[in-house]
């Protein structure tokens, strides 16, 4: 997605030392920022507010009289501060925790209610949008997100979804497809646990080997590309990051990650990966203190340019916001501080605010359209999955001669189809 030619870049900063800007120059940035936000949204790609609705209200927000999203809450997110923060597009995270008490677990084929729980998170976001439809609109495409923001004269925030970890699909690419149909537009390949698709950064810090992306994970990336689902590499291991760039046909995102060189944590992004992001066309986002965030953004811009930077807060998924970035209302402060420090022009600023996200989203949609014309849905299953049925299933009509022998199943006789009357 290109920045329209009508964006005025003639008043770009020219000072050689942005850190020593005059009061007049700072005021100029305030005015220019206000002008930009009338046409260009700030986009936050990761907010965990729905999980707080789950834990604290069991998703029963509409019947809880103390809850009013149109007023100031004691959390980090509400409509008052989203408007103050000039949020135009919000990706709400539909996160459910890894279900094993030991996050280093490797037994992935165990019964779980995680798909049910994820569906409840998708449902609660959609109900929140409906309840506050005067300020929210649920959107499905990049073009729709921008159009809704502009057509409402910036009064409506476009809402879409991310799922934070492929452990939430419970081994199945069919679940990936259904999440997309329900409106999910990115999936993080791991959270703080491995899964049949990829290795998590937390597993490396826990002493496990970095196996990177599995063969089944490669199939999943292909299917996400085919669907138009953005691949999110936050939380994954270094090798997983590198492996994804070998197979993806679409740009990737880092929905809430920082720079390894400045904050050397296994979860953050090393320079070799950042250079691949530039080649791939994707983008990454920052989540630290306001001064550190500016430093991380500047480092990223200096290394790979303005086309690959954006915002992802993790608000309401962290105990408290850092000083200067306490909640969603603080985005204008961050934008202006980056503007002051970098001396950027309007086109560069709106890319950081959110147009980069829309570009990646749109490019994933374009790749999807191209692939759907010649690539069928990926039908593969995890090769270690156990398929367990009851003995009576073998009494059902065979699809064709030998059909029951094509796949390896386990059968047990602990249940009868018919009830015996005595």
C-alpha cells in the first residue's frame, strides 16, 4: 500500500540536531501530528485486553454493571484512552496460555480445551465490538480497516484479531483455516512453549535445543500464506525466524518484539533476521520504555529503513506500563518523540504509525489471491498425532475397498454405540 501523493512532506524537519529542537519546532510537530492523524491511523498490533475480560469477568462484561468501556478503567485499555491515543486500528490478541504446567513440555498430543477457550476469546471481542459499535467496527481486510477509519472521520476504531501461539490450534491446520474465517488475521507461531510447528524462544532459555521450524511448520506457513494470514514471529526462537524466511512467500510481522542488539534477550530480533525482514518486506514493533522504544525504533530505522517499523504494545498483557508508556493513551507522545529525535518527514512517520502494517496485511492478501488460484488447502497432519476411535466405528460402511487400512488408527472397546436395554 502506497502513501498517497497528497501527503504534505514539504515541511519535513531540517535541523541537524533534532535533540536540541526549539519550542517552535516542537509545537510545529504537535500541529503536524494532529493533521496526520485526521487521515492516517495509529495501529497497535497486540493488545491483551480480552484476556482480562476472561480472567476477571469470565467474559460476562455486558452483565457486569461496574464495567463500562466508555469510561476510565483501572486497566491499561479503555475507549477514553484509545481515543486519546489516536488508535485507528487495533489488533486484539486472543491469547490462551500453554496448557501444561511445565512450559518445556514436549507431549503435544494430549487432550486440551484450548480451541474452545480461543473461540471464547474471539467471541468476546466480537461482542465487545457490537456492544460499543458507536466506536468500533470489526474489519476483515487492510482496505476495509483504513476505509472505516477514514469514512467515520476517525471516530470509529477498526478492530481485528491475532492468535498468540500455534499451540492454540491443537495440532490442526483445519483450525487455522477456521480461525481465519472467524476474522483472525495473524497467528504467532509460538508463545512460551514449543508446539508441533516450531520452537519457542523460551525453550532455548530453558535449555532445550533450537529445532527451528518443523516440516509440519513449513506446511503451516504455506497454508497461512495461502489464506492471507500474517505470520507473526514474536516469541519464536532464532532458528525458527531464519527457517520461516526460507519458506514464506509473504511478508512476516513481529507483533511485539524488540532489538536483540540493544536488549539481548533470546526473544528479541537479531540483526541478521532484521536484514531478512528488509528483504522480505515485513515489519517489527517495539514494546519497552518510551526512551528505549525511541532508541529501538531509531536503531531499526537506521539498519533497515522506515518501511519496517511499527507499534505493538502488549498492553493489558503486562503488569504495568513503563514510565512514559503507561497505557494506550501514550502513543502520541511516542510518535512525537521519535519525530523529534529522527527528524523524519510525514511519509516516514505515517509508515511507522500504521501504514507499514496495512502494507504487509495487503501484501499477504495479494499473495493469498495468487496462491488460491493454483494451490489447494494443505491437508497434512502432524506425523506423531494419534488417531483414536472406538471399535464400533469399523462397522460403518467403508468409503471404498481398503479405506480402513490406509491410515494408522488405534481402536478401543470401552464404549458402545447402542445402549443395551435389560
